[in-house]
C-alpha cells in the first residue's frame, strides 16, 4: 500500500510517497505536489507488483550482483570482465541504474578512448569496444526475466568505435614460393634445443588449435582409437567440448609423447608438478630469427591452418568446425588466400571463360534477326 505525507524543508513544502508491499521491494520518492505523489506512488506500486522494477538500484550494486551470479560460470574470462567492470564501477557506480543513459555511456566511451594505459599507450578501438561489450552483457543479464534488475538497456544504443582491419599473416607454403616460410620455420624448430618446440608448432599447424588448448591436453583427452583428442571445457574457448582429429605427423607426435609420459603428470606437454609446460619463448623467437620469418606470432599458426583449408577449397562450415568457431564472420577473419593461389584461381576461371567464349560463333556469322512487323 502507498503512504503519502508532506515534508517541509529549505526548498519549501514537498510530498513524499512510500510504497510498501510485504515480500516485495520498497519504493520511495518525493514530488512537488500531492497529486503528483499520488500518481507516482500508484505507478510504483504497479511496477513492484508486476516485478518490472526492483528498487532504486545503483549501477555499482547491479555490477556486484552480476559478478557474483554470472562470472563464476565463465572462469576463463572472469578476470578480464572484472577489470572492465571495475572501471565502470568507478565511473558510473554512483548513478542509479535507471539514470544510466546512452549519452552517459557514450561520454564514458570517449573517456576510455582518451585514457593512457599502464603501457603508456591509448586504448585501441577494439579494447574500448570490449569494455562496452562487458557493460552490455551486465545489462542483458539484469534485464532477463529471471533477474529483472533493469528495465532498459542503454549500451545497445551506443555506437562502437571503428576498428582497424584484422591481422593478415600466415606462413607461405612450398607451392607458393621457393624456400617457403613453412619449410624454414619447421627446420629451425627441429634444430632448436627445446624439447617441445617442434612438436608444439607441428600440432598447432596441423590442428588449428589455440596454444592453451594444446598445452593442456592430458592423457585422458586423447582418443587414439578415433585418431584425435577432445578439447574439454574450460580449456575450450567457447566453453564447449569439441573433438579435434589427428593425422600424419601430428598423430605420430601424440603417440610418441604418450609413450614418454612421466609419473605424476599426464599432460602431453608436462611442466612442473602436475602443471602443463609453458611456451619456450626464447626458443620460439630464436627459431624465427634463424628461419628469417618476420612479424609472426604463435597465434598466426591458427590463421595459417585456416588459410590452408580455404586454399584447399574447404567450405566455410568445414573451416568453422576445424577452428571451433560459431560465427562465419570470425572464421573468415582466419582465412586468407595467398597471391599465388589467387593467380591459380584466376587462371582457372579465365581458361574456362576462354573455352566458353570460343564455343560461340563469331559475330559476323550470326544470322540476322528477322525484322519485326510494324
């Protein structure tokens, strides 16, 4: 039920209303007139009874609830989400949720883009978008029917900054050029003093997996009878287990490593104790120097796998399955075509086109069309 009473202050007479319903959140407000207070109390009571409004919740409280209820379910991303949410809590935490507007979020977007990070650089457009996406995820959760902590979604109306084109880098193949990057890199990795570098690079190239997914392979994940292994949650990027097939040299490497596992650590690439090994960065960078391969990251081996699939004529669904992507747009970002491959495709098309054109009679031998009757 609603209670309305007059209050006197320095600004004059005001009317305060309070809606209290047993078992439901209390709503309080102040209005300039009694009629306004009566209307506001009536509307608040309807909202409380229908569950559309929780209370005068502040954004900091919404963020706290989101971190408690949702983030434990995404352990691999939770730390990054908390970093983003801590920034939003400092900037907008004092505002009530209903007062957070697209304009307010847009002003924060501008501030984000203009801040200098601890590395002494401005945040990139992609990083700013990820901050916005994290806040957007919290509002999506808050507006869900089972939560109902917000009745609007201000982040959806905020335009993201334009991001630069994605990175385009993969290893050239023997069919693309003499003394290709692929040959030189594998030779340098084979000569490395690291006991795992060559095996690791080959598995990354042959499976298209992420580094973390390969390093965390355990004995129980390998399915030799099916020539493959399972990437299980939470190691899988999308929190969904998937089967990764193994063939050729990659399969032989896995068999050899299974035969040499030491007691107490069943990782395919064992580290200290029961932990997986770390990437041998010194050996990796040394191999790149010896192979004369520039501007290559380890993650580019995943781009290389996707690009090879594309140049071998595999379909987009096949590439998505191989890379573990849910979105065709993301899979396309990992698929690049070599110039030599583009030339071969162009030659094939133009050869066929010349054949088709040659099948047509010359224009001067064509019979004239009959004159149309007037």
